[in-house]
């Protein structure tokens, strides 16, 4: 009775877990990559970070924009001030300089005419914004590469799972044959034990592969932004990725990380140029309108001023020179980073291309090995039924076929992964899948 209750409880839990599992839509690799580029959370975060940097371009142009300010003051004082001409023996009305209660107002417009910041800062900001955009593109490339690796790994697992399931079916058939032969007195128990051992090994392999697949599916969902699953092994793995470029074309120069480093150098160089022209004067026009509730000597409550301000920096305690030296050091650092980035990008491309070539060779060998193992297994199976081969021969043939089939499935997935790595190393992974 207790066992029945435990079984019912487990059934309810399994049913609940199955209900909570999201419905995963099977999509080809190309669509999975397009979805990740469009709605992937990591891609969106990289774009948002780049957008923050791009605001610097808008901020740089504020150096040319006018500044309009309005102020108002209400003042009540206990010491009003008046001018009485009679006290000097003069005639005329008493003038209120500061009344007990006074109101003041100003409206001021400041328009820059010439400023070093306005001349150089927009170009500097554009370069750094370009670097941020290319950095976001590089993040997108890496996300797409992770999607491709996860997707193709899942397809490889499906291929391994299919091989393990075939091995299980063969082992179960061997068990039935062994039982029949034992009943007929033509075999001994060791034949059945060998078949049962193969069945247990295949089922253990199936359980391990299912666990790996279930752990990778949530990762694929996190990268893409919705629950999806790969198509069965051998389907939908072609994302239309092009062929590797020749080394003479220097394809690593097209990677976003190199282009970002180039933009960083351009921004640092423009900063040094800006420092060289900080001696330029700043010229601004000021239009100021004022209101004073006390007419005073002017006899008017409102008046305006038109002003031209010229500021010539003569010496600012050495701040300009210190800034110039710092920007020169930053330029050297950016140039060193560019050289390092180029070297790493080239090495990455060379490694990716070499891995693709070797994986293609491995695939050819494993497929040939699988064809041989499959044919050998079929021949030994026929020989065993004719009584020529032993159960040990069958076991060895079955294991060889399973291993060869698994290796071929893994090799096919590896070739597709290496092809995606080459596309990312050439900075064209997103371009190829978005065409």
C-alpha cells in the first residue's frame, strides 16, 4: 500500500514537471541565430551600453548651443535706500534706490561663437562612439557563436542519442536471440549476460546524453530569449556560412574587435590634437534683459545689455600640458592595444581555419570508419545466424559500430561548429545569417 502511494506521488510530480516545462519550438540554426541577434538579452545589453557612449556625441555638440537662463528675485529689506536731492540743495523728486520690497528679474542668452570644445570634441566623441558600437557588434558575434555552439552540440547529442538507441535495440535483439538459443540448448548463459551488459551500457549512455541535452536547452533559451529547440540531427544545421577567406585578404581586419580598437586609436589621436589647440580663445555673445522694480537713476524698470566675451587662456597652472601628456600616453596605450588585438585576431583566425581543416579530415575518416563498421556488423550478424560467428564476435562488432556511429555524429557537429568559429573569426557571422 505504501509503495502504491509513493508511485502515485511520483506520478503527480512528474506530471506537474511535464506541465511546467515550456513548449520549445524547433527551429533551424539560421533562424536561431537571427532570433538571438534580434532579441537576445546579452545582445540587448551590449547595445544599451553602446547607446550610453553614443550620447557623448550629442553632449559634445552642446558646446555650440545657446544657454538661455531666466532668474527672478523677491527682496524685502529693513534698510531701504532713497536719494533726496533736497538734502544737497537740489530740486527734484525723491528717487528710490532700494525699496522696502523690491522685485528683480533677468533673461540672459549666451551664444558661443568660437570654442575649442565645439571644434574638436564632436569628432572625438564620434570615434569613441564608433568604438563602442563595434564593441557591441563583437559582443553580438560572440553571442551568435555561443548559440551556434550550443545548437550544434545539441544536434551532436541527438546523433549520439540515436546511435545509443540503435545500440540498445541491437542489444535487446541479442538478448532475445540468446534466450532462444539457450532454450534450444545451442548457447550458454554467458551469451545472454553479454547481451544484457550491452543493453545496460546503452541505456546508461542514453540517460547520460538526455541529461546533457536537458542541461543545454535552458542555455540555448537564455541566449536566444525564448524557448526553442534544434531540429533533429542532420537537419537545419546549415546556416549559409561562407567559405574561409584567403590569408592574403587579412580577414581578421574585418573583425569588430579590431575595428573597435582602430576607432579607439582614432579617438585618442583626436584628443591629442585637441590638446594642441587649447590655446584658442573662446568667443561668446551675451544678450541680457533686466527688470528692476526700482527705477533708480535710470528712470526705467527694464533695460538690456549686448555683450561680447573673449576669453584667452594664457596659463592655467599647467593643466593643459598635463592633459596633453596624459592623452599622449593614452594614445600610445591605444596603439599598443590595437597591435595586440590584431595579433590575437590573426592567431584566432589561423587557429579556427586549422581546426576546420582538421575537423573536415576527421569527419571523412569517421564516416568511412562507420561505413566499414556497419558493413562488418551486418556480415557478422549473418554469420552468427548461420552458426559461424560467436556471440563475442557479435558484441565486438556491435560496439565497433556504435563507437563509429557516435564518432561520425560528433564529427559532423564539430565541422559545423568550426565553420561558425571561422565566420566569427572573420567578423561575418552576423552578416552571413542576416542575408
